[in-house]
């Protein structure tokens, strides 16, 4: 009862807080924290899910009305949640360490970027860009292209495990990025480092602004991907993947077709990234190879590990924490330190303004992120929400 | 025609000949393979289940050649095994381990899973019922939701047996199923195996070091030494064979060599 009141109160108060202080990072963090609290609190399921639905479907867009940047953050979180869930299939369930995952994101992004922009005229002569409405079929095209790329990556690495597999996938990720960077000659397919712009956006229903539109679209995709993920996990396919992760040789001997299941894991994981890539390119209007670096792959992997490998809530929370950390907390920390510097604050008689430029707060971002990762791995290596085994009803006959 | 037949199986690892022209046949019941450590018993199992491709020889099951098939295809045909050093899926629950064993009997596609079709839900509940039945058979029903890693040693051995049975094999290969068990536990496991042979029309090939178990339960015994078959016959015949006594005890009846332990 107390927890129920607390849940409702926290969500309402923090949402009000964000509305009152639209520029306060702290208020927005509190809002996010309240959602995690609601997810974990011991309250009736109906209350839990209605609170979460109201918060995400109503409160979040309202908050976005007061501060559009927060909606952008939420959209980015959603994009990375889908990426983390896709990688979670490959790494968390099937145990195939993939360090080049962002390549599939790139494949999806370029598939819409090329045909949804005037750039395609360079290749095909004329008739482009495709109308914005083509965006929806291209979600499927991006999905299929990425899945196919996943199979192509899977085929040569079928015999590899662990470290060796990681190195090859790392190389694959780089190959895709370098291709994107250099395929402007002899036929200009990707327009090289200059990137592609402007990329068409679909017409929005009900005259929604694009910020809200992409937020809702991402939210819808997150829901779909979570359902797909859960269904896969609780089926013979998911069990076969986990068996491969636990003991490949035993899995084969128990009748798991290794090649097919591994390729399916790569294809499923890649397809999530592909569909998000299409959305990403439309949302950004501009893409270039810089968005698909090795660091992005590592970032998504960090989300999966931080949240808890093989756990769907873990992947969601991990993606949220890392994205918010990068977009808000660390940036906010940098800004705050800069303000202190400019205000001429002294610490123990030392003026912060005298700090050499090497200590500029903006340069702390990655370091703080790194320290957090190290601490996490020492004190909670299983992740924030580790995977829990499904408990089955033990009625011997029926069920 | 025998249910299972191997002819002239030879397997070399570099300069070492692990198996040298081994013939083996099985019609029904329980056949034990015994022999000192390094005799090639487990290698023979690995050849039978498709993990190793032999350099020479042939293996047939119900008249179909097994060589060249993948392990999962061989399992689907009805040959399944357990491992000497228990290879369970450690982080999965007991019932999930058994469910993985049923993989080759599931004919549902990706679409059934994604759409949660009626076929899928029906199949899942049938599988769960069958899995619980198997766990019950080996005495693990109460532990169905326990993660395999947390089961006691003897239970893990029995879970591995249940997992192998899940693929509905006609031939079961057990690699030292009683290793590490007390005489009492081993005895009850053997009664279980006898029951399975009778109820499920199952044939079993057993690798075993526990001689009391072997002599009690086997219909026939095959003895390997240095990759060659040195004796074959009923337990009584094998016990009396001078070559077997020599392989186990040495030429002058010196200290036993590798008669127990793995």
C-alpha cells in the first residue's frame, strides 16, 4: 500500500518537477528514477503497468513540450534500447561475442539514406528521393538487409568462439565503416565521409511534430522488439541459443542444429539494428560514417553487460543508464564544472580557473564513464538486473 | 540386420592410433564397453555420435550410414548420449535442460514462435508435461526449477540421463553413468536403466568402470585395450578371458591398472 502510494506520488511529483524546472537535469533524472522504482515496487501489476503506460505515453510527451531536448534524450534511449535488445540475443542468449554490432545499424541506416535522399540520383540517374511514405516499407527492407548481412557475417565465423569470434566481428564492423567511408568511388554509393543529406522523413499523422512522432514510433518499436525478444527467449529457439552458450558440444549432441541456430541468432540480432538504422537516418536527416564507429559497438555492448547479460529488463535499463549518462549526466557535470571555473571558485586555496586545459571538464566524460564501468564490474559483475530463470508451474499432469 | 553396427572403425590422432579396426554390433538390451584408461572407449562414442569422423570404417544405425552426418542429425535419428564429465547446461534449470534435449522432436518454425500460434502453445505445454514426466522417472521432479549448476553430483548425472532420454532415442550411449556414485546409488541407477530397456524398447551401450555393475546389468560385454577389441561375449565369458585379465592386471598379475577411476 505504502509502495503503491509512493509510486504514484513519485511519478507525479517528478513529472511536476520537470514541468516546473524544465532546465533541471536533476528533475528529469528523478522522473526516470521513479519509473525504475515503479518497475521494481511491490504493487499490483495493473497499477504498475498503467503508471508506466501513462508516464511514457502521456507524461513524457508533455515533458517534451516543456523541454524538447528531453524528448530527444528519450528517443535516443529508445533507439539504444532496441540495439541493446538485439545485441542481447547474440551476446546474452547465444553467447556469441560480437564487437561489430553497429555495422548492422549502419546497413539499415544507409539502406534508407541512399533511396530516401536525392543521392540515389547519382547512382540510378533520376526519380529520387523516394516519397516519405516509402519510409515504412523501408523499415522492412532495412530489417531484411541487416538480417542478410548478419547471415553473411555468421557464415565465416561459425567455427569461431570467444576471443577469436570477437576479433573477427570487430574487423567486420570496421570493414562496414571503411566501406561506407570509401564507396564514393568508382560509383558513388555512400558519398564517403561527407555523408548523405537530406534524407526524407515520412509525413506525420495528425500533424504531430517530428520530435513527438519519432518518440512514439521508437516507443512502438521498443514494445514490438520486447515482445519478439520474450517470445524467442521462451521458446525452443531461445533454449537452443542458451544451450549453445552453455556448452556448444553438448548442445550439438542433444540435437541442436548449430549452424542454423547461430545464423538465426546473428540474423535476429542484426534485424533489430537494421530497422532502427532506417529510423535513425530518417530522424537525423543526415548520416555519415562517423555515427557507426567501433566505439558505438562497444557502447551497446557496455549497455548489455551493465544491465545484465541475457536479461531483457537489464538491456533496457543498461541502455537507458548509459545513454542518459552520456547525454545528460556527464554533460551536465562538465557544464557545472565550467560554471564553477568561470565563477572563479577556489578549492583549498586553489583557483579552479588556473586548471590547465588538459583538465577541462569536457574531457572527463569518457573517463567517468570508464570508471563507472570498472566499478560496476568489480561490485556487481552480473549486471543491474541479472537474468532470472523462468520458474515453471510444477503440476505433473497438464499445465 | 543389427540395430546398430560399426565395422573396422579406425581413428588416428597424429601418430596415435586411438581405435584400430574396431567392430561392434548391437541388437537389443545393454552392451557394456570396458577397458583400461586410454583404451579408446570414449573415442568410440565420439565416432558413434558424429563428434569425430573416423579415418576408416563404417557405422550404421537401422541400416542407415551415420558417417558424414552431424551430431544433431544423428540425435534426430534416435541415437543420444551422456558424457563422462557431465556436460549439462549449467545455468539453465533442470527442466530447461530436458527441454533442450527435445529440440530435434520440435517441428515449429520461427513464425509459430513469433505469433505464439495455437500450435506453438500446445506444443510447449506438451513438451513441459513430457519433461516433467522424464524428471519424475529419474527422481528429479521436485528439483525441476533448480539451476543445473546447483544440483548435487548424483542428481546431475541423473539429469543428464533425463536430457538424453528427452530426444526419444532408440539407442542410448552412457559414458560412465555411475562414476562417483556409491554402490547403492549405482545399483538404483542400473535398476532404472533395466526398467527403461523394458518399457521404452531402448538399447543401451554403457561405458563403465564399476565391474560389479557391468557384470550385473550387461547382456554382453566388449573389451577394448589400446584401441583394439580384445574380447567380446557374455559377462561370464569375458571375465574368464585370459587377454582381459592380462589387460587389466598385467602379465604377471601385478597391481591393477586403471580398473577404477576415470
